C-alpha cells in the first residue's frame, strides 16, 4: 500500500454540479466548496459556465462542462459549437459524450469523426477533452473499441459514465479502459465514487480523475486518515468493487 495525502485525493476530483435542479445559488456554493477543498475542477451545466468561471478563475480550480450531454446524439457541428462557446466562456476542460447509438450501430467512422472534431476544436484552444463512453451500454469488447477510437481521435481521457445510466463506474470496466489506452491518456471514473475508499480503489487501478458530489465529506475523512497515517492506496490486486455495487 502507498501513503498519499488528502490534497492528492482533492486533485483527483471533478466536483459535479450537473443536477438539473441546481439553482444559481447552489452552483455558486458548490464552486466555493470546490475552491476551499482544492479540487481539480468543477463540472457544471453549459448554462452555468460563465457563473462558475467567474468564481473559480483565480482559485486554481478549472471550470469544466459537458458536451452532447447526456446521450451524445447532437450533430457534430453542434458539439463543436458547444465546445467553442464553453471554452470562450472559461472552460479549461471538456467532457463530451460519445454518440452512443451510432457506436452501437457499428458506425465507427462517424463516432471517430465526432470525437476528433470536438477534440480538435478544444485542442486549438489548449483545452483537454474527456470522452464519456457510457459503459453501461457496452460489453468489454465495446469498451475496448471505444477506447481505441478515443486514442485515434487524440482525446486526453476516457470516462466511464454520464451518471444518468442505470449504473456508473465499475472496477472491471476501469481496468479495461486503462489496459486499452496508452499511459499518456488518462482515465476518469464517474458515477458511484461516493466514499473515500472508492476513491482509493479507483486510484489503485490507474484512474486519474473521478466525478464526485460528496466532496466535502470525502476530503474531511481523507484529512483525518492522513493525520492518523492511514490514508493508503490498496494494492491493485486487492481491489474488488465500488461500494454502490457491493451493498
């Protein structure tokens, strides 16, 4: 086991503020919380990008939004436009949804072109791209194929889920994603990383980021364990499953 710090955990967190019911006040509070706990990013709805960036721009926390959310079915020019608008409003990273239906139809060229177009638009503005695969709808071979498309498109991350499918991140899927992409491409877990032990588990299998709504509780527990010398990443071979799937 390896000892890490609460700051290391915080720097893995994309604090999620995608709940459709969130008001301006709740978004503002969420951004301030993420800044206080030094999260990597805050992921907001497209309509909240300017609001979030105004709060976060001098904090070191990156503003992120979602593109083609949640099904990836927007036309490619629309996704590109969404991306450009989001970056112009302050986004430093983009989480785009792969066109799930077209992928399941075997239209791999279309899916590749879609991801590539968004990636080029973002990279032209020096912004990273995470591609949401929505693994619930894919078998292991499908996850591997989707990762291959992301690699060919030049994306920066593969990501498990939107959080709106019946299940989110699974350890087995994360292992496939890590094994199917080069070390230079990172992996994000989304949906189900709710406890500190979940965060430690996904880190153990090679995840660099995870989406989180329980950020404050997680970081406070991490600080307690760090102070006690018990904030430890398990061995990869010992990781079983995330708590939401094991209960």
